[in-house]
C-alpha cells in the first residue's frame, strides 16, 4: 500500500511540474517587437559591421510592416452614374 501511495505521489509531482512548465512557457518571441530598437542600435553602432547590421535591420523591418493593398488606378474605375454638379440650378 505504501508503494502505491509513493508512486502516486511521484506521478502527481511530475504532472504538477509538467503543467506548471506548460503554463509558464513564454512561447516564440515576436521578432517584430524590437524592430525599432534594432535600427536605433545600428545607427549608434561604431563598428565595421554596422552596414551589414543596418541591412539586416531594414530587411526585418520590411517584413514586419503591414502590407496594404495596392490602390486601383483611376482609369480602371468606372462610375455607375454621371457626376452631378454640386451647385444648385438657377
């Protein structure tokens, strides 16, 4: 009986540690969270590798910027109705 209780206690401790580790896992860091810090650091850097660091920082920044849809050219827009004058008729 004591062997069973000891095994259950060990299993409970292992499960408890596993659950706590799962709950406190920070996950993958967001690479876009510190983009401005990377650019600022490369601007302040006084090394020979600052050009390469700037290229990398700008590349990461370009990947993190939200992509907006391209605007439609004016020639492709068709009006359903003619444009009316805003001045009142006299």
